[in-house]
């Protein structure tokens, strides 16, 4: 009986932490939104502390690799002064693409938590599942659908606004 109560308290605590860190990733997505970038945000956590943040900057920087995950990975590696980010978790508002999943594998990130799936470019279950490909030298544990509605809404609102702006230009 005590064991099941402990497990349920632990699960509730984990859900609280996942929600808190995803809210922080959403704050990063909002920064991207304000810059007219696709609103995707990421935070990297180690020992329950945020060690790096990132949001999309492809348009601003004219850099096709300036995805939220890549920016956060680079910042975390610089902060830790090492390329291996083992024992870390990345929280991302949208399922990562193949480039970002490749970078997460290379960085040896232990865990990926994301908000909503990306059926057009997702590489953690939608189009591909690079996180668990046995041919690769590292696998990443996944948690999905964390605050999926909120993560999906900011993207829908962004693209709805973009379509509206584009239709006025015609």
C-alpha cells in the first residue's frame, strides 16, 4: 500500500516538473513568436535546473540550422564545457526534426520531452523514430504530449497570422 502511494506521489511530482519545464520552453517559443520566427522553444535541464535555453532564430540569423534545439545544445555544451550532455533532458514544444534528433544523439542527451507531434517533419515518432534506432550508438528516452494543446496552439496561431498577413499582400 505504501509503495503504491509513493509511486503515485512520485508520478505526480514528475508531471509537475515536466509541466514546469515545458512552460519554460513555451516562454522561449513566445520569444520566437514576437520575432516573427516559427514559435518553437527548448530548455535543457540537468539535476532539475535549466542549464540552457533556445528558440528558433532561422529568419533572424539567416541560418537554416538555428533551430531551438541546436541553439540550446550549443549553449549547454558551452556552459558545461563539454560536448556530452549525458544525464540531461531537453524539453521542446514541437517534436524535433531529423537534424535536431541527430544533434541530440550526438550530444548524448538522455531524455527528450516534447509537446506536440510534427506530422510533416518529426523524427521522434511521426515520420521517423531516430530516438530508438538500434543502428545508432545512442538512444533517447521519450515523453510526448506534455502540454500538447498549448504547444500546438502557439504554432496554429502563428501560421494563421502568417496566412492572414500573406493574403493582405496579394
